């Protein structure tokens, strides 16, 4: 269990790195359609399958779990340990990498391979990236369909919570189990912040221009959120542990969220992976913040 927790925690950390998408287009115009794709970015692996490019994917990262089809594909390492030799052996014509993997990009480009460099930002960046991948994979129409469907669902959430009070919300995506140490919360930029705003919440750290904040207990007492919302990837907590982790917040009984029993812990990879399940995450958070608003 400890090993799996460590692996999944790292996967979540990779998903929330402060990373901006770079379109796979050179000075000569659009690149040719990629036929053999490797992705070391789980969020973009999901995008590839969502836009119908799954049959073109020949390798994925060590942390890819969704959709289920990826489990049968070769693994090529991840952000910190990409296996260049393994990548080259699979003969890709496009490799999707994190923008911070400059050394890997250089190695691949020297080998004559094209890369799609990804740095995630807010919701609009995610939608733009889906379109960029559609262009790179010959799936432009499918990508537009996915983007339009996501926009429609996000607009529906906005309409559902429109005019309702916006609770001041602390959105936590990481902390040490069983304690209030090592808290990482959403700052005022990034996809988690955007999702919270769309879902009808007001981020208590909206004034912090970073994707993540490490607040002290004293800071939390001062910010006094109306709602505490924690999100966890699948597998990090067993069912019996969810209630236990919510109870940890009882130590801060003066905070309105704790006093009024508005501490929620939601689990699921869709909540922490900035990809095509974005609308599903937004809907889940809206339901937690506004349970009487309907679906």
C-alpha cells in the first residue's frame, strides 16, 4: 500500500506542476500527421484516446492508467526517468513530452524525432492543447468535437450555479496523511483554480498568482474558508480512510468550514488530471459546493 501511495502521489504531483502548451507547428506550417505516437504525459494520453488517436499510440508513461487500453502498451518512463533507448526502439514519429524535459527533447530532436512540448495551465490552455493535438494527429474534427462538448458541459455548470452564493473555498490537492502538515492548495492560477471558479466557488487563495500554495495552519485560520474541498487520485485512500482524513480537520474547529461540517473529500483521477475528463471534475466539485442546485 505504501509503495502504491508513493507512486500515485508522484503521479498527482506531476499532474499539478506549474507548466503552457506549445503547438506542434514549425515555421514551415503544420507538421505531417503522426502515425506512431509516444506520450509520457498521462493527461495528454487521455486526450489522444478521446480524439480517436488511440490506435496511433505505441507507448505511454509509467503512470498511465486511463483509458484501460493503455495498460497493454509499452512503458517508457515518465517525467523524471524517461527511457530514451526504449522510446527510440518503438520508432515513434511524435513524442509528447513535458516542457521541462529539455534534455529529452534535445536527444529526440537529434535523432530526427518530432516532439510535442506540453506545459499545462488553466482550462483554456487544456482546450487549446486538445486542438493542437488534433492537428498533430490528423484528428482535427474529432478534437473540435471534444472541445465543443467540454465547453457545453462547462457552460451548463456555470448556468446551474449562476446567482448562487459563492462559498469561499480552500481546495487542497495534497497533504500528509492523518495530519495537517504538508498541505498543498490551489493558488489563483491553473486548472484547479479555474474549475473551482466555474463550479461556483471562490478560491480563498485567488490573490496568490501561483498554481499551488503551502499554507500554514495560522494562514488557514486567517483565511477562514466556508468550505474545505480535498481532491485525491484513485487509490490513494481506501474507503474507510476517507472519513478519517476528513476528521483531521476537526483540529481547526474555529474555521467556518469545519464548524459547519462543510469539509468534503472527493476521490478520482478525473479530479486531478487536466485532460478530457475536465467537465466531469467540474460537475463533481459543483455538486459538493451546491448540493441543492441539481444536475
